[in-house]
């Protein structure tokens, strides 16, 4: 997932990415960060993840995204 200020210009949004990383950490979801500007979010669950764990992880990620806006 690439975090940008505007989908048309695709200008990287480093401040929102930083806030999202903090919000996901507070939700107990550890995600990776990459890309040229550090604004690409990487999600790499275990291959042994259960469906229930996926649902819970997605719900936590959505809560973090909602907080950041």
C-alpha cells in the first residue's frame, strides 16, 4: 500500500505514513515500511495464519487507518 498525498500526483505522504505506523503499532499490528520515500506499507502475515486471525488483523488495520484519516 503506497501512502500518497494525492492519487493524481502520487506525491509521497511521509507524515501520514509515520502516523499510520504509530497507529498500527498501538493496535498491535506490525507492518513493514519500504519504498524510495519510506511511504510503502508492507503486509506480510505468516503462512500459518488462520482466517480468524486475518479478520482480526484487518479490523485492527482498518481502525488504525481510520484514526489517521
